[in-house]
């Protein structure tokens, strides 16, 4: 019995590792992790080496030697928006997507997940998680280097002739919807809706996409598939990159309310609870508790100010951004050391409360009357559900400065704000 159990684990482990190694092998020119000097940690050995390394140190370390990047690294900034689903990450993504000098990608790690862990959308299996993280870091490194071919090995079906119509949320990236990548759109229309871009632009030429990336000075990538900031340590410390992490958090109660509306299947039992007023006995808390744990570990790491995060980490509460979008966005750009351009300011003006023409501009689905929206969850969740969530996420709420409510009256009375004034200064 015990023996077969072990065999199953071994088999699973091996098959994942082989898949990953195979994918790396298929890539014609994998990103050179480092010159030959430490082959054990590099190149193809990584696929299998990774699991062990991760298990030991928790970090993927290795190549000390610095190879020459294909661009002048000192001039390029690599931005990672570390977020979770329904935390306002599309909104924050737009703050970069709209910038002239930024090449923005919306959730490229989606392809890693579907290629490596097809069945489970949010696997708790630690081996899966490690493999996924290792592959994700490799991919992020390559993408920051504008090596978009590397992504192809994860896209299904595998693109032929470096051309694909299967890039996840291609339409969310302005650079991929405007010339020279797509001629069907003028630059102005590139602000238009995603579906339009996908319909008009048809196949994405990855060669052109990579060129567009190289032409822009900075690269920003949004992901909800990296659990916490310490998972990024190897990238933050990679001297070839100039990675800056903007972590977006939001009140977990607000996230829950939004997910219940959005992910009808996964959150079915929560819907039943909301509809019937009775908590289902088999309610699955995993997603909620994992989210709060991941937030907490990230904040704990961030606030403890380890040397490796100096100048590289900023925590942003969605509610603060919603309350004063322009000011908060300026702070973010200041932290990144980048000038904010007029496009970004205009976009904020057009898509937040300041706008007089809201109705026509809701194309992204994520862009709403942001300030009003940030606390609207309070009218959507019943008190007992909120109370329950507060118990599960108690420390997280406290650390992030979200007040708990003690009664239904408090919950529904929107003149009492639940957002404490709390300043999270970037660690410079
Ligand atoms: C990187 O490129 C510069 C100039 O092209 C060269 O002098 C240097 O030796 C290269 N460094 C490495 C590690 O290859
Ligand atoms: C890289 O950019 C910096 C700042 O613009 C400049 O001083 C440096 O000479 C550049 N290096 C190369 C190899 O182009
Ligand atoms: C790839 O390009 C070659 C040469 O242009 C062409 O013969 C082939 O049919 C293309 N493959 C696909 C799948 O489009
Ligand atoms: C993609 O663009 C490159 C560069 O312009 C071109 O050489 C190549 O033929 C294009 N590929 C396809 C499939 O159209
Ligand atoms: C903002 O809205 C104006 C008027 O509708 C439009 O002309 C402009 O292109 C928009 N700008 C952005 C960045 O969305
Ligand atoms: C609810 O009670 C706790 C503990 O007594 C208190 O810290 C918190 O401020 C109260 N919440 C509100 C919204 O007053
Ligand atoms: C809401 O809270 C405010 C401030 O505590 C209080 O003055 C007001 O009476 C409350 N409104 C309701 C309807 O309870």
C-alpha cells in the first residue's frame, strides 16, 4: 500500500518534470541562463534540478556569471504587477499598457499553467506549484528580454511559422493591437475593445511582436499566477534584469464578493449560502484562505525590508488607487523611476470618476466608477459571510489596514469607511 503510494508520487513527479524538460528542449534557442561555467544549474538541467533546489533553499539560485543581454539593461525597467484575480489588476495593468514606452503583457503565465497543469486551475499540490513557479520564472526572464518565441512552446496548438491566434488576451495589449504588429487598427483604435482587436488583427506574428517589444523601452507584465513576492526572489536578484514588483492587494472581502459574481462554478457554494442564508457544510475555504495566506506572507516579507527587495517592491492597496487614481499612479511611476506620460493621465481621466463620459468607456469591463466600486461589496455580501471571512482572514485584514465590522448595520452603513489610513511607503 505504502509502496504504491510512493510510486504514484514518483510517477507524477517524473511526468511533470519530463513535460517541463521536454518543453525546454523544444525551444530552439532557450534563453541562455549563463555561460558554460556552471552547467548543472543551467540550461536543460534546470528542468529536473529545479524541484530539488526549490525544496532545499526555497529559491532558485545558480548562475553567478553575467552574460550579455541583448539590450542595454541599465536603461530598461522590468515591471511585474503581482496580483490576484478580482483585485483590480486589469485596471493597474492599463496604467502601464497605456504608456507609450511600455510593452505590456496581460497574464502570459496562463499558458504555462495550461501546458503544465491542465486540469487544476489552482493546484495546491506543492510539486505542481514548484514546477509551475520554476517554469514561470524562466518564461518571465525570457519575456523581459523580449524573447517571445520562448512563449510559443507553451501555446496550444504550438504556433507554426511563429504565428498564432491563440495568445491569451492578446487584445489586452496595445502594442499587439497596433502597427507594426497589427495594421488593421490605427494607433487610436488600439485603445478600443479587446474583441475588436482579436477579430481584426487575426494571427499574431510573434516576430513582429518581439520587435515591438524591443522598440519600447520598458516591459510590464501582469500576473495573478505567482502566489507571493518571495517566489520572485531569483528574478529580483538577477543582475541581468531590473525588476520592480508592484504588488496589488485588495480587501479580501471585496475580492470574495467579486469572485462570487464572476466565477460561478468555483464559487457555487458561496452563492448558495448567499441565496439561502445558510452556510453549506461542505463549503470549500481553500481559495479564500490561500489568498489571505499569500497576501500575509508577501506583506510580511515586504514589510520586513530584506536587502534584496530594496528599491524593488511597492505595495499598493486597490482602494487607495480607486480613491485617488491619478495621485497614486504618480507615486507608482515615481517608485519605478519612470516618467508618467500623458496617455496614462488621459486614460485615468477617461476611465475613472473624473470622467463625464463613463458609459461609452466601459469596454474593458474592469474600468468602472472606481472609487464607488471599491467598497460596493458591502452591499452585496450578507453579514454572516463577512463575519466568517473576517475570521479566516483576520491577520491579513489587520496588516493591510482593513477594519472589521461588528454588525450588519456597520457593514451596510457606507458612511463608515472600513479603509484605515495607512501608508505603505516603498522601500527605497
Ligand atoms: C559584454 O559585451 C561587452 C561589449 O560588447 C564586452 O566587452 C564584454 O566582454 C561582454 N561581457 C561578457 C560577459 O560577455
Ligand atoms: C547603456 O545606457 C547607459 C545610459 O544611457 C549608457 O551610459 C551606456 O553607455 C550604455 N551602454 C551600452 C553598452 O550601450
Ligand atoms: C509555414 O511557412 C511555409 C513557408 O512559407 C509554408 O509552406 C507552410 O505551409 C507554413 N505552415 C503553416 C502551418 O502555415
Ligand atoms: C512575420 O513578420 C516577419 C517580419 O516582418 C516576416 O518576415 C514573416 O514572414 C512574418 N510571418 C508570417 C507568418 O507572416
Ligand atoms: C479620452 O477620451 C477622449 C474623448 O472621448 C478621446 O479623444 C481620447 O482619445 C481618450 N484618451 C484615452 C487615452 O483614452
Ligand atoms: C469592531 O470591533 C473591533 C474590536 O472591538 C474594533 O477594533 C473595530 O474598530 C470595530 N469595527 C468598527 C467598524 O467599528
Ligand atoms: C451611519 O454611521 C454614521 C456615523 O457613525 C451615523 O452617524 C449614522 O447614523 C449611521 N447611519 C445609519 C443609517 O445607521
